[in-house]
């Protein structure tokens, strides 16, 4: 006789939908053939007039609804939980903090196919079955031949001495050997039988880190990013979740991959904007890495040559221990930075006489040059010389960029593509001229000036084919290309020891940007690009072209380094009461109808102001110092055919801000909304435009 199986009375389920609540269901009506329901299992449930995939997050003995109103789960989709209790706790905390729907957050953690009512495929391969690309074969003994310098050794020792959770900020100049510190700590964690999670902003921008890990780490490694197929992502997810992959290297979404024996988290280039998800479930992978380390009781190491001001502030407050690498590893010396004042000078496709002279000298001496322009395409705008028409996007408040190699005009915001016209669409005049330059146009100019000199352009367009970035970087590393031209794809994480000259064509837009973080982003990008020069025994030079050579922040950066710049920037932020000395939430709304978004946000502001005052119309003491800014049109008011507006909420402390959101959000969801109106919440926004 079969024993009676115990089954919980109520299943509390998060449905895969942008809905803020959990829903109570009864177990399946026939449970003998089904697995016993457990948290972390997916289920198929009746929902409204249809069906939805959901996930069990808790078991309960009672419900706020009467039993007759509860529906039964249609099917349990998994034989065992996909997420363990600690994974569920982490995901639900993330949803609460970022004010996301629990189902939306939970299903973000799963491979795409498992967000649908499909069964788990055959088990992931064992470690013996991992492919050659997923195995690492080099001995760990290779590390023994490398001698750590005193600063590197002190950094490694500090992390080794930590017990349980501890946050560390590895503040190391470019070329100082941060990766070697990572490798030693990875070895330590592996020796303890733990798994390691390494987050990078964009996997395509750091192929050398992947290569060094595979060459040095004697353990199975999986790489997880959006460029993989659904099947590849699912396999590697399971390799991490089942403990087969001991090292997981991935982009921001990898923060949610279950790792049952997690013992170390590393976030490389922790300052990078790409670590913040900008749509849907808007989370910061860097900040969630710290929370996951707290839950898993493991150290978290944030590394950067240009730490975010928030991270430096946390180190000053004692939340992180700051580990400084102030010297380049080996014999390499920091490059000399020279300002080229281009006011009133003739520019040849954006390049002034000093820069062109130095490029010619380097080429004649057989050296390698990197030229940086963070603008892809041929030219940012096409204009008619006869009538003044300019190429504007019909869906965005933006110009269409010329991509001459593809004979098209393209919007870099919504993706709109138009054929490159032969005549003006307005007056039919034939005299159409490009204004400004992108990397395609600079490439043409360089090939004419330096015929026969091997040149590689590295941007999103030139590296769209799979494997092309790796091919170009390999050619740059072995000296095949004498001139490298590119966007920020060249600025991050690449060790190119042959480069002796870096030319920065234009960063002035960052000095006076509308976003209060614009100067910080400019400084980080400048330092990262400059760090590509002089990484071997030859000295390096950086030429920075600017029309604002006396800008105080620029002078502080160039004369005293990023640390002095950061101190000055933090002082400015403190005086203005801006983050990290305050906390922000951005409420965004957009609609095809111009007035709908603004109307909704005015209603939202009215409700918020009502909550901020007492019945006697005095400031509510629950929300000290809380301010509302707006609503106002977004800097790019129209994007992809939708009109955008925003309302900024700011507070000197985090807790009152979240208390307000807890009361505000249900009332916003209950507001009558115009058709096609969308609104979203961005907690700790990194972009306010």
C-alpha cells in the first residue's frame, strides 16, 4: 500500500507578469503523479481567461481568500526546484528594492525557454562532458612564476583575512595588475571548494579577461551572456546551478544565476553604466552583487581604475575596504597626457595638426597608434546646402546618422533606417553634405593619409559578425594593425602593449552635459582610454583634443589624477545635495499621445504631495527632506514615436524614500490611464535623461 503523501494546503505563487501581488492557489487536484510542490518550482496556473506560468515562492496553511474562491494549479512543471531558498530570498529582495513585480524579477533569473511552460531538458552535462571551450587545462602553477608587488600582495591578503561577507573596492590604475589579484583570490576560493561569480559590463569588450581565466584557472568555467543561443544559455545556467561550473563569467544578468557553493563575487569595471539594466526590471548588477554577498556570506570585490563616486563614498563611510593599486605592474610607466587646444585650428576630419604630426611620427617609427572617437557611423547628420534641411528621425528628437558603407541613414535611438538620399527630400537639391564625423569618416581620411598602413576600425558596426571583435583584437595584439580607431569598445579591459600613442579626438560634450553625471562619465572614459598607452616597456603619450583646456574639472583630472577629480566632484555633489549624498527615484511615463504622459505624472505628483503633508497641511515627519522635481519632459522628449516625461523624487535618506514608494505605487496603479500609456519606476537611476 502506497503511503499518503503530505501536500501543502496553499501554494503562494508569483505569476510571470508585471503584477505586484502574489497569488494563492490550491495544489493540483491529482497529486499522486505529480512532484510534491516546493518553493522554487514552476507551475502552470489558470489566470483570468487564460493560463500563466508561475513559480511557487512559499507554502501556506491559510489564505485571505475563502477556499471556494481558490483555483487549483493545473500542472507542476519541474521535478525539483530550479531556485533554492537563498535564491528566492535574493530575488524577492531585489524585486522589493527596485519596486518590480515579483514574477517579473523571478523569471528574469531563468533561461528564456524556462519562462514558458516547457519541461526542463535532460540534465546538464557532467564536468567530464564540458566542451573544450568550457574547460580550462593550464596548471595553476603558472601563477607561481609571477611575483606580486607589495600593493597587489596587500590587496590579496586583505580579502583572504575576511570572514563571511566583506565588501572591497579595488581601486587600481590602468595596468596596475587588478586581474592578477582576481586570479589569486579565485585560486583561494577554488581551494576551499567554492564557486566564483565574475561580472563584466559587456562580455564582448573583455575577451582578454576570458582568455586569462581559461589559461590560469584549473577548473571548469562557463561564460554567460546575451550573445549565446537559448540552448547554450540554458546549458551554462544549469552548469552553474548544479555546481558543475566552478567559475561563472557573465554580464549583468548573470548576477541571478543560482550558484549553490558561491564563495567569491568579483565585479570588474564596477563603474560602468552597462551594469545597470535600463528597461523592464531596472536593477544594478553591481549593487545586487553586494546584497548577494551579504546573503551568501562571501566577499565581494569591486574593481576599477575609475571607481564610481558612489563606491568611493561607500569606502569613505567604511562600507567597503578600499584597496589601492597606484603603480603599474612590471616596468610600465603611466602615459604622459598632453592637451591639444584646437580652438581656431583647422581640423582634418576632426584631427588637429599636433595629433596628425604625432601619428605620422609613431607610424614612421614602427609603433602602434590608438585613435578614439565615441561616435560611430560616417557623420552624425546630413544637411542640404541649398535649403538647410537636416536628416531628422521622424520617431525621435534626434538626427539620423549617415552610415555610408551601408548607404543608409540610421537612428541610433530607435533603430529607424532610411536609404541614403541622392537629393534633398525637401527641395530636391543635389548638394547634400555630411556634418561632423564618425568613425567611418575618420577611417576614410586615415586610409587616404596613410595608404598601405594596416588599420582596424573597432565599433559596434565593424564587429557585428560573430568572432570579428576577437579577430581584430588579436590582430591589434600581435601588431598586425598599426592604427586602431574605435569607440569605447577599445577603452575597456584590453591589454595592448604595442600602443605608444593614444589620440582622443573629442570628449568636450562630457564637460557640459545636461546629466549631472556627465563629467564623471567623461573622466572615467578619458582615464580608461588613456590607460591603453604605454603598457609595456615603451613610454606612452596621450593627446587630448579640446576646446576647453581651462575647464576646472579637466585640469584637476589631468594634473592630479582621477582621485583628485573624484574628491572635487564629490565636494560638488555634497554641496548640491546630489547622489551619493541623496537618493533618487525617477518615475517615467510615455505615450503616443503628447499630453498623456505629462497628465499622468501631474496626477502622480499630486498624490505624492498629498502624502508628504499631514491633515493640517504641515510637512509629514515620516518623509523628512523629501523633494519632488517636475514633472518635466524628458531631454529627448520623443523616442520611438512615444512622448516621454519624468518625475524625480529625491530624499536625503533611503528609508523615507522607500516608505513613500510603498504608499505611492498602489495609488499610481489604480489611476485611470490613457490607452497605450506606460509608466515605470527607476530606483537609483544612473541616467536622468
